C-alpha cells in the first residue's frame, strides 16, 4: 500500500516536473545591495542555515528578521544563462542581498545552438547591408529574418551532412575496396596495379567533387555570416552572433498566455525531433528515442522465437524428468543474475568473440577498426534478449500449461499430429499468455541500462542505426538510449543543474515510451485473441 | 462368435449373446489386456463390435470403460508406462501393428469426450478442423462439409446464421453437438463417445440421444455411459464391465431384462455401482 503510494507520488513528481519544464518563465532583473545588477529566470527558492560570521556582518534589521526565522535565510536559484560571459549559468541569490527586482519588457531570452541561452536585450540587427537599431523595427523584422536564417542553416547542414557525407562514405568505400584486393594476397602485380589505379581515379574524382561542394558550402556560410544580431546583457556586456545560431528568441516578460503555450509546444517538438546539443543538456533526444525503440524492437524479434521455442520444447516435447526440471531451475535462476553480468557476457562473447570473428571473416579490410567487434545495437539487442529470455520462457510455459488437456485430446482425436495440435490449438490458446510474457520482457528490456553501457550505448551517436545508405539497417552501429541519456545528462555532465530539467523530461519520455510500447503490445494481444478466436488459418 | 472356448478368454460363452448387424463386425477386441505401469486396468477382454450398430459400455466408475474406449483409437499412446497385450482389430487389421499409422487410424474413428471441448475458433472452423489438418483448403468443400456435418449433428438450424461466431459462445449441449459434428466431419467409420451427456442437462441429453438414434446405421457407435436408462434407450448391444473385465456382452434388451450373469443382474437392478 505504502509502496503504491510512493510509486504514485514518484510518478506524479516526474510527470509534473517533466510537464512544466518547457513552460517559459519570466526574467527578473535584480539589483543587488552591492550595486551589481543581474538577470535570470528564477528556478527554485529554499531556506538555508546561515553561518554566524556572515550573520554578524549583516545590518541589524536584516539580522533581526532572520533571527525570528530560526537562523534560516531564504535564497533563490536563478538561471542567468550567458555562460560564455560569466563562466556559470546558474547563481544563488540570498534574499537579503536583493535591493529590488523587476521584470522589464525589453528582456529577451535567446536560445542559442552554442553556449546555451543568452539573457539580455537586443541592441541591433544586421540584415546584410541593412542595420536596424529601433527596437520596434527589430521585433517586427526578426521573425522573418530568423526563419530565413534557419532555412540557410538547414541548407548548409544538408549540403554538409548528406552530400559531403556521402562523398566521404564513397571515399571510404574505395579505400576499403583497394584494401580488400591487397589483402587477398594471391593477386598478381598487374591486378594490384589496376586496383590501385581504379582507386586513385575514384578518389581524385571524388576529391574534385568534394572541393566543389566545400566551396559551395563556404559561399553559403559567408552569406550566412552577414545576418547577425547584437545582444547585450544587463551589465552591458555585448555579444554578436549569427541569426542562424539562434534556436529560439522571445521577449519573456511580454508574452501572452497563447504565446507561452506556443513556445511550450515548440520546445516539446524540438525535444522530440531534434538532436542533442551542448553535451546533451539541450536540444532534443530524437536519436535516443530512435535507439531505444529500434533496440527494443530488435530484442523482441530475437527473444520471441527463442523463448517460445525453448518453452515449447520444455513443455511439449522434452520428456518430463529430472533433466527438464534442472533446465527449468536454471532458466528461473537466470532471471536473477545481475544485469551487468549480462553486459560483461555480451561484450566478451557477442562483441569480442562473435563480432571479432565476423570482422576477420567478413570485413578484414576495415581492421584494425572494428565493425562488429565492438558494441553495437545488434549486440545490445542480443544481450537484452538473453536477459529477458527467461521471462518469455517462464510466461510461455505457464501459458502452455494452462491450455486444457481436453483441447489437445480433442485435436489429437481428430487425427491431428502433435505439431498441428500445437500450431492450431495450443499456441493460439496460449497466445495471450505468451504476449503477456513478451510485454513483460519488453518492459524490462527497455528500461535496462547497465548492460547496455558495455555493449553499444554511447553518449552521442554520430549516426542513427537506420538511414538511407545501403543496407539501411546498420546493426553494428552504436546507438543512444533514453535511459543512458538520463544517466549521462543527470550525473555526467559539466553542470548538473543545467541537466536537471532534461532529466525529468527524458524520464517522463522514457516512461511514456515504455507505456506506449506496452499499450500497443497489449492492443496487438487483444487483436490476436480475437483473430485466433475467429481462427483464419 | 468366433472365439475358441477356454483357451484365451475367461469369459463364459453364454455371457456373449449380441445382436448381430447386417454387415458383420467392424472391431474385434481379442484377449485385450492393459497395464498402467504395474497396475493392470483391463483383463483379457474379448468382444466384437457390430458394424452399424450402437454398442454401449456400462459399468461402475473406475471399471475401465474409458480405458477400453481410448484404446480403440490409441489415445492412450501418450500415457507413459502404458503397455498392452492382445489385439484390437479394425477390419481385421491389428491396430497395434507397428506399421499402422496412428493418425490415419484416428481419422477413421471420431471421438466425443465427456466434457464438450470445442476449440477456441469459430463454429465453422471447429467443424472443418479435421479437413484442414488434412490440407484441404477448398472453400467449397469445406463449407459443404460444415453444413452436412452440422445437419447430421442436428445443429445446423441453430447456428447457420452465426458460423463465424466463436464456438465457445454456444451452450453446453450445442457445444457437445458441435463436437459430434467435428467428429463426423472427416467421415469416420466408428464414433467413440465417452459419457457424452454426463455434463449436460436433461433437455440437451435427449437431443444427443435422438441424434445417436439418427446416426445409427451410418456409423458404428460405441458409447460409454453410466446411465443405464440411456444405454437402454440408445444401444443395440450392451457390454457390462466390472473391475477391468467385460462380464457380459449381449443384446441390450436381454442385458436389462434377463441378464445371464448375477453381477450384471445386480448392477442393472441398482444393487451396486
Ligand atoms: N492415466 C492413468 N494412469 C494410471 N491409471 C489410470 C489412468 N487412467 C485411468 N487409470 C485407472 O484405470 C482404471 C480405469 O479407469 P477408467 O478407464 O477411467 O474408468 P471408467 O471410465 O470406467 O470410470 C481406474 O482404476 C483408474 O484409476
Ligand atoms: Mg470414464
């Protein structure tokens, strides 16, 4: 009972924190007693015990006020942004240090693709030859200019990633082709030279093309450089940046509720569809969603036939005796092995042994760089399949055992063979139970992170496991995973405060993703139930 | 009867007086014994089942009726530690011969169980199941068979509008008639029924009994029952079993009115059982 309450409270905490994270807050400009000025979003306020020396130095009136409050003072954490200027982006401010604070309308938040947010004011806008300084004009021109800048950035990115990336891929392929020829060993000098020449020809063609594209990219970048915005913080330190380096810009203190909602949803959209920035503490988690999903799917594809076949053998075919009981005990015990042990096994067996052999046989030309001989999404899926196969076996065996004996007899008496009986009567009847086992396995596998860290999960994957280059599904690639993302952002990043909102949102997302996958599996299960009842086989 | 007196059976000749069918016998159970592990369940049973007639097996529970019935289509094969001696001949072919195909054998014998056991499929899929496992996929043949079998099982009128509904939605009596339809779908020669009415209410029981009377002649029916009125109503011949032995086998009328064995007399008059 208490357990359920705690879980509910925990879920509510995550959902609440996850949901409010993206809602825009106001910017406060704070004038301190020391004469300094600062600006930031208030994050949270807490009371703390003040040390006696500091207390001594305070004016009497303040001291009296604190004394009545049991020697505790209140302080607030502000997100000040501007990491490039301040070398910090969060700052605690004690309540008695504040002279006054207000929310001036000209303050803007600029979410940048580098250095995190900037909090301050816009001083001028450079659009090519034109320079605008009038605030009203700036705000009216900004949205269009920003959209154009985004288009330019996307075009540059497309050029660099798809076309130049494609050329890099082809060059690598040519190099590997050449190496494969040289590795064969039994080649005559003539064929070797021919291969070398072919390689050189391809490379020089590609290089030419590469230079063209790079030149094109340089032109586009130079053009992009001409559209800039100048910003100033509250202490009038200035910063100029390209418009295309801005993710989002908004005047935080003059937003209507609708505009706030718009920003809220655009942030969610970015979170779900974009790639991470700033050591994963900003931007989106799309690669991690994708990785989690693909890996879980692969795992289910692997674990289903194995688990079901093992259970079928144990329950339907093997002679029920001491050996089968022993196997059963082992399977049950497997479920209790710490998951990191599976990780070690997966790394040692799948990646190093199986992958190493595969590399030396299939991809000798790429050595010493491993292809399959290191962690990857396939090995991760196999490791998790190993981890979850006991769940599937136990659930399937139970489901099979629950099929009434009279049904099997009925089928056998009709002249059905054992396998026909299993296929047409036993399995359909057991299917809901088997699906339940798969759902449990999936839930366990999708949330598991310890073994994955050994067999292929990375902080930042350069490429998705599925893309447009043949063979489209690259099971050898390392991948990102939401659970690892949480761990990485929350505990491994330079600044745990910056990661905190991401931790909540990502946790919320992971829980939702698992819930969605389970819900769809349950939906499929119910559909199956109905379909097998109407039995079209 | 064709047996040799004294040598292989302990059954007295005068205890065997069945009514003979027009087409001779279909099953010859010859000196059949069966052991569950070390425990002997059937002792030297010898009877011949007449083709086209209804034969009832009666006796107190635990006397081995089901065991005998399930030996006929070798449903006991799956039980570990089971062994037999003697012969059971279907059309003069010993079903325990090593070259006999059990699956083909079972296809020649439909079986209906004590508890209705429709498969979790539609009504029509249940009936066409024996054909489908034979690899018959022709929709026309399947639907014809479904209709014919359901009509034979006196279920057609009740389910013809919901053939695609789940069979589990039928009532107990309907389910049992569905199982009969399934058992006769593959056109067997023998129909084995193990207490087919014991889980049904009186109305449903009457329907099944009527059905058995209608199927008489088309199939050789062997029905196990511990309900003596039922045996009297539906069967031509009755075998009385006691402690793994057939005590008396004969014309149903005779068994119930003037049985030759004292044990049969005691049982049918309700003095024990
Ligand atoms: N699978 C089995 N294993 C061992 N003994 C069994 C098995 N089935 C039945 N028996 C025994 O064989 C005897 C005959 O059982 P059964 O043929 O079911 O009787 P009936 O159908 O006449 O009530 C009973 O003593 C029963 O305990
Ligand atoms: Mg019985």
